[in-house]
């Protein structure tokens, strides 16, 4: 009788082990998606596999709430009651900027942006708000009234460019304060904020153990881990305007990686029949020339965001050298004539 009891226990334990190893014994999961048009002036999609829609709605709701918080903190166009954000950091009081006590999330973003400034040799500079705001105003006016669209005067841009020294951004980590010492300088974090927020959302999902998710905010794609059975996610690189029936130029297989694309086709306005996009070269102070799009594959979505912008403002040779010098970073350049060039290891992601 005693031996029979032991045998039963062993059989039960073996069955439990086998059940844990077999996919058919795991809880059934379904694919769900959630959408929003509220954040970073673009579309957000959260896709994940969960055991029920209720559980997915709860988790995706947490991520959307986090993205909303980052959106409110990082925007330079709107202020929110009871909140100090980058809009209020940019404001003047009696002709000078204030020392502003901000949320730690802003401190972390600005410190990361300074790292990206160094990494890209100044091609990504969040202190260029004075220049970028001029382009923003002229682009908005041109879109509202296309027949009277104009380019910003060069002398206006040159004067604004005198006030883009990132060293005038003073960050006090201990007291969680930010101060811009040049009254004519403002911040514009558009080249890094969206990707950074996506990365923070991915890290949140990881910390909570929600691993079968992928987040897409306006083309900043971040796979948290894999699909339920260990399959990688598929990310498409959009056709930026090459004459072709293909909606996507390449399909990449990614696991715990980001894919970020910057393109001249995404935001632009037209003056005298010529399109002027939103990626401004910090040297020429005009939209960067040379590519239709640049896509970056790397781990950190904030780095992908910054690098895709920086590479857009660099020659292919210089950009390739930068990418090849970085660990686990690859890129795809699409030229106006339709030619495509990649870094040496880009092909390992392709389906």
C-alpha cells in the first residue's frame, strides 16, 4: 500500500512536469490590440497575447496611461494644470528662464538626450528649439495656407542658431531641477522623446512580467520579448515613396529589439513645388538631404530614435562608420533614386 502511494505521487509529479513543458498544457492565449491617437502627435498600437481580453485591456491600459504621462511631461506645446513639463521649462518669466523643479522622468530624458548628443557628434541636439520652432511655425502656416507657403529667412535661422549650445542646459540631479541659462534658447526633444517613452513602456512590461507584447508609437516599434511559443515578431520597414507596389521594403524578425525609421515622407510642407521635411540638419539649418528614410535596429528605442535622426543628417560613409562602431546596432538607408544600403549585419534580421 505504501509503495502504491509513492508510485502515484511520482506519476503525478511526472505529469505536472510534462504539462509544464508541453504547449498544449499551457493556458490558451489570444492576440489582442489596443489603439490610441492621443500621444506624441501620432498613432499608438499595443499588441499582445493574453489569456483573456479583460487581462489584455488591463495591461494595455497601464501602458497607455504610462505613455500619456510621458507625453504630458515631454511636450513643448501644451502645459497642464499642476504639472511642470518641458513646455513650462521653455517659458520665460521677466525675460529669463526659471529654475524648474521637474519630475525625475524629465531629468532622465534630458540626461539621456545629452548622451545622444555626444554619441552623434551633435547631430541630435535638443537645444535646437529656437531653430526648430521657426521651421514648425512656417510649416504649420504653409499647411494651413499652401498657396502662400514660405521658407524661413536664412538670417532668421542663423540668429536662432546662436542660441543652441547644449551646455546652457543646466541639470541638477540632486534637486531635480532644470534651468536654461540662455534666455533665447529652448528645448525640442522631438528626436528622442518618443523613442525614449516607448523604451520606458517596454521596460515597464518587462518588469511586470508581461513579455509577449510589442509597442508601436508612430513607427517606433519595440518588441518586449517574443510571441508565446518563442516566435519572433515581424516588423515591416515602410516604403518611403519608391515607385513600387510594395507597402513595405523589408520585413524584419525581431525579439527584444527596436526598429525605428526617420523619413522625409513623414512630415513636410511644399513651397514652390518643392517638399521641405521636418528633419533639420544642425549645420545647414535646412532639411537634411540625401535620403528618403533611414531605419535603425537596436535594443533601446530611444537610441534608435536618436540614431535614425542623426544618420539622416550624415553622409552614408560617416553614418555607416558610426553604426559599425556600435554594438548590436544596424541600419538601412534608402536613397532618393530607390537604392538601398545596409550595415554589414543588417541581413540577419530579414525574413
